C-alpha cells in the first residue's frame, strides 16, 4: 500500500498558497484492507474513506470509462493494480494531476509544475472531453487565477467547444451547475468565468440570458462601453471589489438581464427592462435551484437599481416603497446588500470605475430615518383615539414618509446625493 497527497493541496503548495484541504490516493489496497486499518468508507460512487483520526479523505486509485451522458455517466474501476499515473491521468488539468510522496517528492507525469510556472490551464488527456462539468471547472479556475495571468490552453478550449457542440453540457444537473456558478462568483475575478464559457460556446447553452446581453447597445451618454454584456461584466468586477458576498455579486451580474429581451427597434433605450429582468431572474433561479436569498436580492436589484441612482429626485413615498420592498425594517442588512450592488452598477462603466456614489449614503440615511420612527408610540396614541388595524398602519407610513422627506430636503439643499 502506497499513499500519496494529490490534487489541490500539491498545486496550492507549489503556488505558495495556504493548504486547507488534503486529499490522498491509495495505491495497492482493497476496501477490506482500508476498513481493517480503521478507515471509514464514505464514497457512494467509488471507494473513498475517512482517516480514523484526521478525517481527511483517502480514495483508492481508480480509472474511469465513459458509459453515458453527463458527469455521472462513468464506469469506475478501483483495484490494487491501478497505478498512480493511471489515477492522475483521469484528472482534468495538469496542475491538478500532481502527487507528492510522504517524503515530499513531487510526482508530475503530465507537466503540471511547468504549466503552473507558465500560467496555463491545460487538460491532462483527451479523456477530459468525457466529463462536461470540466467546462465549468476550467472556467472557475480561470477566474481564480486570472490575477496571475493564467490562460486556458488553445487545445483545451477546443475540447471544451467539442463538449458543448456534442450537447454534453445540456445533461448537467441543475444543482451542479449552480454549485460551480456560486463558487465562481466567490473567486477573485468572476468575470473570467463567463468569458471562458463564452469562448467555447457554453455561455449560450447554460446561461442564455447572460449571453443575450452581448451585442445589445445602451445609450453612450450613460454607458461609454455601449455593449450591455460588457457592462454586465464590468459591474460584476466592481461588485467583486466592493464585497465578498456572493449574493451581492449574483445580483450585480443579473441586474440588467432584462435588456437582453428589448426589441431591437427600441435600442439603445430599454423601456421597462427592470420588470422584464425580474421575471427572467425568477425563471433562471428556478431552473438552477438557486437559493431564495440569492433570488430575492437579485430581483430587488433588477427592479429598483434605477430608483437608487435617482434617489434624490424621487418622491419620499416612492423611496419608502423601495425600502418596504427591501423588507428593510425586519432585515436592515438587505439595504447594504442592495446599495453595494447599485454602487457596482454605477461604477461598472468605462471611465466611472472610481467615481463617487453619494446616492448610497442618501438612501442609507433615508432608510435609517424611516426605521427610527417610533411605531410603538404611534400605535399607542392611535389606540387612545380608538384607531386600529389599517388606520394605524397609515399613520406609521405617513410618519415614515415625513422622516424620509426631511432627509431628502436636506440633501437637496446641500447638494448631497447627486
């Protein structure tokens, strides 16, 4: 029995990054031998075991043969005669196909260390094309390592395009697509994920709502970058700079998705794209089983981001409607998420990357003023006058509207928030 450290732990150590998860491959062992040594079996599709003390994963060396569609369409062979190199050959990228002995010796049969130095994401073998989820994984790694200038090898892009053309990505289960998308949103340069998917044709197949934004013009006066797809990626990059919250980044990504359905004869204007975008987001989230907290914030940002940009011009009652839609009285953190996405939208335009966004502070002050209204006192006085139910609610809304109006009047007098 030989045990090797493999995959991401080896890669990250060579990159000088912290190693958090360690996975091991065991060569020359049977499941019975692993159990006899105290390892606990946990693998459903192939033999994986947890170490009795560290709880780290140890997988028996295995090979895989394509037997159906999708990323689960494989027949797995795990036996003592499977070599380490055979196990590494089935992996996706060369940088993930390295191993290390217990003594620290690097085993690198496919040139992963060289590709790390050269900044190349390259497939290990033609078997790469058998697993469609690798299209998403490569795009995610591109987003992770974009800050170091990593690029996807031309041959790997060609294989990815072949996977798409063969219809394999159409068989990916929604939960797996969402898992990869969510992880990509958390990377340093999430826009690279979508750029790589677009380069191999996968964006149109998996996320047609986003792909449809490219080539759609916007008024140059407000959007010097003109192209809505370019704008969406600029906004996503700004959101990544402003917040590590993937919910904010998701909302920023889809905030203008409705513009992809604007009739060409209306270009470059996009009348009612907010409502159309909200409906598309609901459908998108249903298709990929996206958690409600992501969906709800994205819908709100799509519907109301223009309100935030024009907050100083709005009637106080309209500002209150937005605050109520955000559920800000019960969930004040939702306001901050909303404002971050709106700021990313304002900055996600060519030449506006470092612009101030005073609207956020004005909206924040208006929301705080509305929250500061003493609703208990209003209810008590209303009860003394024999008022109940909707009448009390109207008094509370009137007082909150007055509080917001005071903030807006102050901002208009000082020129703040514009």
